[in-house]
């Protein structure tokens, strides 16, 4: 037991858990990141806070960078127990990590860092939020450190300042107020209200160049959705050009149904997937 306690302290120090928040006492499995069947939650090590931070490794072609995410926070420790109630060390840590890796990819998540029995990954939700997960596993046990990062909430209208702030912060923004006739690239009445805000933004930021991206849900076939998304992006560009923005500052792209931000299994999710995104071009 003492060795296990020291191991958990070491793990906490290594992954850089920061911040404070109100802690919840009752131990329970995470509502989205589910445990491996047959594993048991250790109530003595359960932590759930309204707000805290987590540092993870993010690996790409250029190397490994540290990323700190903030939001609702969980710590969950699990063991595999044999018939006598002792830890079953025949359950390998590598197998536990592989289970979560496969589950994350199946759900549209992204593997940020993979060191065998240490895994950092994301898991998106149907409402635009993202779960960031640090997993460490050993023979007969595994630990999850999870932060829920809330996404930019769906909003029908953004002002110039809001659009600019989001472009400066993340480089892109999903705009739901630019709506089209069903199955067509014709703008619906009222869409011009949001488009005029983009015109204002580009006129007040003369060095800004953007890519207008069209996205659809999965209703219909892939080819028609791809074509529709391209036409919708061009419709937006044509509007901006009509109102005095140089076409050289605007490029367009259509992604059809290939980049959903929510599940297409619900009407809410399909509505979120039908969107125009504005991406800042360097």
C-alpha cells in the first residue's frame, strides 16, 4: 500500500496537476471516459473538481511540447482484482493503454502522445466540448487524469470584435448564422447580417486574409455533400467580394461531411456540423 501511495504521488508530480476548485467527494466512473470492463475504481484516490489544470505532452514531427488545459477535472485510479481481491498483474499496462487508444480513435479523438503505457489523447463530445486525457498504466492498474475543455458555444451571430478575438486566439471560428437553403448554396434570409460583420472585420483589418470553409452533415452521399460545401464557401466569398473585399484576400475550401464537430446521430449534432468556418491565413 505504501508503494502504491508513493507511485501515485510521483505520477501526480510528473503530469503537472495545477489549480484548485471545489472537490466532489462521491467516487464514480467518468460519464464519458469509461473504465475497462473488469477494472475496479479505487475510491480512496478519486478526485473531481469544478476547475483545475492538467499538463500533457503533445508530440508532432518537430518534437514534444507541453500543453496546459483547464476546466472540470477528474482523477480516477483503477485496479484489476483477482478472485482473492489482490491486484491481478496478469493484466498488462500496455494492453490497458491500447484499449483506450483504440476507443479514442473510434470516437474521433486524437492521440497526442504515445509512450506505450503512457498515453495522452483527446475525446470530442457531441456538443463541441473536448476531454483531454492523461493515462498511465502498469500491470494490474491504470490511472486517468481528465479535463473537460468547453468548446466555443454555438451562436447564431458574432460581432466584429468577437470574430477577431477568436481568430487571434485559435485561428478559426465556426459561424452558424450563415445559413443556406436546404441542399442548396443559396443564402437564407437573414444570413447577410452575419456576413456584413465579416465585411466590417476585413475592412478594418486590411492585412487579414481568410479561408472560407464549407461543412455539411452526413445527410446525402459523400460526393454531393462535398460539392455542396464547396459551392457554399464560394457563395460566401462572392458576397464578401460584392461588398468590396478583394478576392485575393479570400480563398475557399469545401470539406463536405469529412470534418464533423458533433455526432450526426442527432439533429443537434447535424445542425452543428452544417456550418461555415472562417480560418485566418498567414
